[in-house]
């Protein structure tokens, strides 16, 4: 059969056929070896199952036998120091107690080794966390960086020339010193104060009724208001038919006022309306605030004297703030203000001292010279210039039209 199979393989030439035949025989031998091995393995399984393993060597521990190692006596009993040597060697001999101690020591060593193995990993993790934390701490956010470099209000007030214009939110500016310099510059107009309010502008005046418009005093002096009132009263008494007729055929010159009266009202008695100063902006409820334009620093009114308990008549009594001014100095906002008992002489009949009604102690230096001004009234007042002959006219004032007409008449 094999020969038939071989003959069935196509042959190209003589040399190639011989080589193919040798390779075929080699493969056939390999297959036969594999079959023989399989057959041998199957027979062994059928005969006795698995191959018997050689018996394992039995140990003394498996047999339950305790082996005691007896060390050779290294001490000569005839030696007088034998007992001492024996005590020393006993420390190096293993007994039942030593075995238990060794077991405990081995267990402690194992636990210590486990802890030592854990520590590097935990330490590495802690180091990583610390490094991450340090990086996070070192890397500040932009907001925290701004807060660290921000000036306080007291520091900003010390750095600028006009600390009175510093406000709470000025320290949050990109350049606070430049902002305060611009605010303190002459004729600078401030930003309206409602810029930081959350509600809308004039939202708080919704429920307040507006007061009726009043004519200026110079127009009301002409009597036009009374004529208008009489005309309105007369119209209210008319019927609908009369009102319709008045609309279709109105009558003229119902309210006649002398032209000269109107001319004098607008060209002679007209007054300027109250206007705000440069940079004085309107804010909500400004008209309700108390106006202090009539107040003057240093002038004590009768109402203030009554409130402070100062007598109106008799010996003049000093104001209660004079003692502190003598101690700390005059107010810096009013350098030219004359205050009796501080930089000006006290009134007639008054005395220095701390008794009731006394004007304190005059501020003097170690040589007895006044510090803030002529508190004793020693210096001679300067001679006042008589200004009666001084011509006071506005520069560039336009001359009256009547003088021009008179000049034209003279020329004619």
C-alpha cells in the first residue's frame, strides 16, 4: 500500500524524487514513534493507574520523637573555677525555655520585618502627599496672591497726602496710590456714590410724593398766581356748553398784567436759583439732609450754648473742648481759626485755671512763650487799610445800554 501511495505521488525528475522519498520515510518513522509512545502510556494506565512514587523520607518529628542535643563538657571538673565556667556556658545552652524565647523572638522579628517593610511604602506615600501639599501650598491662587499683596486702609492713608479722601474700597484698586492721587486732585469730580448699590438709582423714593412746584419769589411777587387762581375758579363754574363755546370761539386778553411789572420782575428783581458747586453730585435724599452752609467753625450759637449748659449772661464760660485743644493742639483742618484760650486772648472778665468757669492753662513752651499764637494778647494788631476809596468792580463788566444811547444822542 505504501509503495502504491508513493507511486501515486507525481515525480518531476530522478534527483527530486529520491529526496522526497527520504523525507517521506523520516516523517513516517516519527509518526510510528508517537503511536508507540501513546500505546505504552495507555497500557500503563490500564495496568496500574498512575506510576507509584518513591516513599518519602520519614522525619523524627513525624514519628513523634524528641531529639535532645547534649553538648560535650568543655570544663575540667578539677579546675577550681569550674563552677564559674559552668554558669557562663549555661547561658549559651538551649533548653525548653530558650526554645520558647526563640519562638517569641522569631515572631517579634517577623512582625518587625513586616512593619519595616510597610514603613518605606507609607513613608513614600507620605512624602508624595507632602510634596503634593507643598506644591499646592507653594502655588497660590491669583485671588490669594492679590490678598497677600493688598495694602490695608491704615497703610494707604499713611502713604498719601490726602488721607481724608481714602475710602474702604480704594485698597482693592490695581494702583491705590494713583487712585487716591486722582481723587485728591483739584477740581476732580467723584464717581456717584450709588455705583456700589445693588438696587436701582432713586428706587427708595418711589413712595414719596413730590412736592408741588413753586414759582420763584420774583415771579410770584407780580401777582400772576392770584390771577391764575381766579381764572381757574371761574372756569370751574362754567357749564359744558360754555366750555365748548370757549373752545370754538376763545376770548383773548383775559389775564392782562402790566408790562412794566413783568419787565422789572425779570430784569431787576430776578435772583439766581440755588445751584450745586463743581463736583457736588446729587444723591438719593440729598434734599432731606441738613445744610451746614450757615454754620461757621468756632462760632457757638445760642442753641449750642443752651445744649452744653453754658450760661448766656455773666462771666463767659469756655467750651468743654478747650482743655483738650490746649493739650493736643488746634484742629489741623482749620489752621487760621482763632480760638480764645488757645491761640487768641480770652474775653474780658475771664481767668485761666481749672476752677469752675476757668479757661484752663495757656499752651506755652519751657520759656513761657505761646506755642500756637498770641494767647495773652501782647502783640499789637496791624493797622487796617481804609477801603472806602477802593473801587470794587467786576473785571470785564459790560456797561449799561442806557449809557450807549446817551452817547449816540450827544453825537447827533
